[in-house]
């Protein structure tokens, strides 16, 4: 499966909530967050909130404890482990931040499943305060995309990923996401790729209203169970199509493919 690249959004895709809101709410700062929200970009607001929470003596350990309680569908982790065990290249492309994402992936025991995390950088400063900075420094220049927030255009990042993996040979890509920011990269996907939007979420609505703009095939999902089922079916589909194109009859026999979707042995978790 080394010819398959899976790109996951994080918030409301791997986990079932927005991680920024989850931490702010969990640390009792919702009112302050809502008060400041109209005054600055989201990414800047999250950095500001971390500084204010630190001033209220909230620690990194407090943040980690809130993150440990983040809701996630019970089938998402098994789906990720299965795709990784099958040899897929898993990556994250998220407008959250590195500390939140890596903390939760480590807590879930799946950090090793991802070869790359593309997100807003973050670090703990000398005073023990979590600092969050934009992926793209919009204070010095614009990334030039009018669809996306100033700190990140996921399409530009996906383009870099495509260029990188194509150097290793032909790669098929599956993109999973839910938000408005996932629409722009969906337009970057090519024929033979797959887009997995979360149904009845903002990216789903945008795709439904602009279907003609996408080259990739679209397979929606509603929850972690459907995510697992659809994702593993698509991996099977790609594996089958690539095997047919290579005329690998022995492989077809060994894997006991059933038309039109291949059936491969998926590890159970």
C-alpha cells in the first residue's frame, strides 16, 4: 500500500470536536474567548488565550488533562491503525496546533502512524506558557489565497505533499476533512484521488454546491464507524485497481479479490 497517501484533517475528523474550543471551554475561559473573538484572527486569539490562561496559573499539565478527555469515536483509532498496518502513508493537515495534536496522538497511542503533521507550530516558552504561532506568517506576507484564513492555505501545503510523494512514483491520495478550510485542498486533488468530506459539515455543503470543480471522486461519511468502513473500502479499491493495471494475477489470487472492490486482510483492533 506504499502507493496510497492518506491526508487527515484533525478537528472534527480524527477527534469529534474543535480542539481549540475544547481546551478553552475545559479551562473555563469561554466567556473571555467569545469576548475577544471579534477583535483578532483565530490563530492570534488562541495564542492570546494561552497567555491569559497561563497568567491565571493554568499549567501545561492542565492543558494536557483537558486534551486527555477529548471525545473521539471508538472506531477512528482502529481505522488509523489498520491503514497504517496496510502500509499507507498517513499525514495530518490541520489548522489546530502541534502541541494539541501531538499530545492527543501520543495519548491515543497512534503518533507513530503519521509520517508528517502539517499544522500551526507551537512551543512551551521558558515560563511554561504554551505559545501558538501561525503556519504562514501573515504579518510579513500573504499566502495569496482568498478562500483560506490568513495563517494557512491547506491547498498550498497539499501541493507540496503531492510534489514530494510524486517523486517516489505514482501515488493515489485520499483526503478526509470537515471544515471550510478543507474545500480549497479538495480542488487540488487529481483524477484517481478520493475526497472524503464529513456529511452535513461545511466542506460537504461547499462540495455539493461546487461539485463540478472537483476532479476527485467523493465518498462522504457521517461518523467514525462510516469513516472506517469507507476508508478501508477505498484502500481496497485502490489496491485492486493498481493490481489490475499491473496485471498481477498472482496477487489477485493470493488476496482473494472480489469484484468490484478488493478484499484484503485488515488487522483488527
